[in-house]
């Protein structure tokens, strides 16, 4: 027989358990979310060897300021806490822990660099903190099966290389290819992409692959090396300074290969002008964004809203810097995800909405291009279109290629 | 004059009640801090302990033996990679990998010490500087990719507290670092207070006189280089454990320079000084970062300028580092008492 006390105890315990169980349909908001604010964090190399990318963090802060001036997202202002990690992974770990444990941010947004993001990926996944739209093209960050809290953003370098390889295969099947690549994950991803497509024929088609270190003053000797192999096709997987040197040197030594230039270095202002515009005629690249210096976008409404933003919120910044257009798009994507979350700003919901972007257009993407994600696709941008340099600007040709 | 005997034999002062109380208090703080600090702060404290070990190694070499090294970041990297490779590629337990990393670095330091014998002060500084510049590049070297993971680096699983100890990972790692630091500090203190320590200082102050007295300068200098590298290597190994990741970008040139800044701020040829140096290199850059945030969004490039200003002011106020300033202060107190 049950005593009254035992029944009371059991009932009390049951009620307590029910009270402690989280409400199923309304999960608690993420830390850093109040009625008036959403606090998000990131690390950026404001100092050190990669400090040129610091402008990405500044642009994003300016973009969120614009959104806040317009009333924020569903009534909440976005507060971006952007910390310097000098591109040093141990520092990134320290700063990310500060953001998550001390500043109590809801999520990590667009932290920059492959090594820094690699260093924090386990920690963030273990603690179920969204690591959204990492600023690197390394292909390993779109892996929802193993890292459900980490999402990429850029089209991966490997994808881009595959597109070039397919183009070579279709248009120049007996090409003799020389590759110049930066000796790091960025450069090596291009080799992987080429290998993906050429397969067993890789050794026959790529007559020479040569690398450089970012600490080298020039890549002149590599270019002479490549020329001497008799290659007629040249894949340039180099960051802007070295890409400019490569284009110029190839022209100056009288080497006239068909050039495929990485999208990382397609800026007319920062790469082709320093190399000499006439020396780059005929080069090909894969594009996904509108180049702000290109006259054909002069009256484009997307670029016009961007210019208005620049004039008002970043009047001193250069309007030819691709890092700025990149950051503008990333910040807009972040805002879209937060908008889709509505009133429920739990970390689970944020991740769910990040994986639920459907045909989201960005003002600075090429016409027809959209962002798409799903629970099995954590690479938002996967389209590109080839473009040829005509001496003034990039001329798009062919269709959008989805990799 | 009451205090004169105590002042005349300062080494006995170690047993005065005040000193015992101070040491006790410090002990309680060091052991108790991780239980009141957050996980993030405990992580920072572990980094302080690690930097202190590395600075101790560098101070043995530069402070006591007078060999300037601008390249200790390279030994830090070798230690970090040695431990990471042993753990990830060979499945060695971390308790074994850390001492092995120290031994590997001893070997590397000893070997580097041999050519360093022929290089005088500034030339040695340049040679070691070259080592620091080369280290990240060598770590990327293609032939080593299978071991080093190339530019992708290596990920390590963070160790958990063993034997069911009721400690979080951060607390356990802190005590692990502390457990490495205590014997290393004890050994260093004994070393510099021994015959060998006096020989090291003699070589620094007057090499020719030291050799005349029968000190084998070559042996002492290379061995010191080895020991110094071993300390720094252990620190690097511990760092890779608490960060859980190594890559060439982790060991940039700035790390080497930070270590030099650390021993100069703490005070050359001082063992307690390295703790101050470690606190400096861990917390002052963060402090400068926050200070520049106060100045506004446009000041994102300011932290290092603020850091520089802080560094210059500290060197102006304490030209012989924290240890030197403490010594001066203690002397002033003693003199004040004598005058009474």
C-alpha cells in the first residue's frame, strides 16, 4: 500500500522534473541573445602577415551598423565582437574561447583562415556553437556529417580547379599544362581539383607543377622553369602579388600559354593593372561576383546599393577591393539566416536556418546565381562562370557552371 | 642596526615568517586559481605557465650564459611538433611524448650550439633569428608532409583528467603544466646556484678569464644551449596539448620575439622574473587590444602601437626588468631601515 507521503513525494518529484524539462517547441535562446541584441563573434587577422584581410572584419562591422540603423533584425541589433588573432592558431583558440565563454556570443561568424578555423573546429562542434560561413575556400569545411556545426562559404578552390580542368578537357584535350601554386593548402587544393578531373591522364597532361613560398620576393625563376618545359597552358594558383608577377614575367619572357588565373587574384585593380593590362589579354578565370571596377556593371542596381553603403558607412575605403565585396555578401547572408530564425534564436535553430538557404540572391553575385544550402550541403556558393580578359575588363562567356 | 644580521645574510631570510607566509599565499593562489577561474581563464593561466617554462629556458641561455637567441620560437615549434607527431602518428601517450619532446629539443639545441660557438653576440643573434624565420617554412617542407601534416597541421585530442579525478580538461591541463613547471624551476634554480651556474655567469662576464680558471667554455656553452632548447621544447609540447592543434602558422617569427621581450621585461638572469615576463606576453597584448577597442572601431590597427608604448614605458621605468626593479626596491627598504 502506498502511504500518502510517498504519493506526495512521487507527485512532487514528477512536477519538479516536468518544470525542469525544457519546453519542447521553444528551445532557449542562444547565449548573447537578449530582447534588443544578438551578440556574435569572430576572429580576424588585424595584425600580422595576413592583415590585408582585416578589411573583411571592418566591412562586416559596418554592414551590421547599417542593418542596426535600419532597425536591426526582427527588432534586435547585431553586435559583432571582432577580435585580432594575427593569423596565429593558438591565438585564435584563445580568442574564440574568450568569445564563447566570456563574451557569451551566440555564434562565430566568418572567422578567417584555414589554419585558424581548423584549430577551433573541434572546440566549437563539441560545445555546439555554430561556426558559420568560415572565410576560407578549403574544401574541408563543408562536412555536415562529421562537423554539423561548421559551414563553409566560398566556392572551394578544389571546385574552381575542377571547372578549369573540365574546360581544358573540352577545349584543349592535348594541352601541356604548367601549374604555379602557392605551397600551402590553398595552392594544393588546385592540384587536387585538377587531379580529380584528369585522373590517370594527370601525369601526361601536367608537364610541370612548381611551387613558391609567400616569403619569396618574386616567382621569376619559376616562370622561366615553366616556359622551358614547353607548356602551352598555364594554371596560376597564386595570391595577388605573385599572380601579378607571374602574368607579367610570362609575357616579358615571350611565353604565350593559355592562362587560367585563380579567382582569388582576378582583381583588375590589384593584380592585372600592376602586371600590365596588355600583358594579361586572353587570360581566363572563374567568376562568381560582379567586379566593381567593370564598366558593364555601371548601372547595376545591386552594385548601386553597395556603392551607397560604401559612401555612407565606409567612405575612406577603396571601392576596388574585392575583400570588401566579399565581406558585404557574407554579412548579408548572416543577416538572412538571422531573419529566417524569426523569434527563435537558439543555436540549434540558427544552424538549421543556415542549412536552409533557398535560392538566396546576393546583390553582388553574377546574375542568375543564388546561395543554396541543405542539411547535406554546407557549401553555399557552388556556381561559377568563366570569363576572359579583353584588356579592359573580364568578359563573361558560356553558362553558369555548377560543380 | 637591529636588522643588520638579517640584512647581512639575505639567503637566510628565506625562512623568515613573512617569507614563509608569502610563499604559502602564492602556493594557495597557484593551486586554487583554476577552481575560481572560468575555463577560458584557466586556459590563459596554463599558457602563462607554459610561457614561463619557455622563458626560463631562454633566460638560462641569454640571461645567465650571455648567448643571445632570437630563434627560440623554433625550438618551441620542434617541441610542439615532436609531441604532436608522437601522439598522433605513433600513438604515444602524452605523458611520455612531452619528455621525449624535451630530449629531442636538447639534441637540436646542442647541435645548433656547436656552430654557435664560433659566433659572437650579435652574429649569434642573427643566426638564431634566421632559425626563427626558417622554422615555419621547414615545417611546410613537402618531404615531411606525411609526419607534419604540411600546411594543414595536426589535430590532437585534448587529454582528459585521468583516474576519474573530478577536474575539467582545462583544470587538468593546468595542473599538468604546473606539474612540469615545478621540477623544471627547481632544477634551474639548483643549476644556477651551483658551480656550473657560476661557470655560466663567468663565461658570460669574462670568457677569457673563465677559460683561464679551467672552465671548458665550449662544453658549457653547447650544453647550456641544449638545456635551454629542452626547456623551450617542453613548453612547446605542452602548448600543442592545451591548444590541440599545431601548424606552421602557430610558430611565427613573432613568437621568438615575444620570448625575448618576456625575459627582458621579467629581468635577465632572474628565475622569478620569468613569471612576470610570462604574464606580460600573455596578458599585455590582450590588454592593448581592449584598450584600442575603447578608442573606437577605427582603432583596429592600434593594439600593437599601444603594446609598443606600454613596452617602452615599462623599459623606461624598469630598465633591468621586473626582477631588477624588485631588487632595487628591496635594497631601498634595507637602506631605509639602516638609516633609522
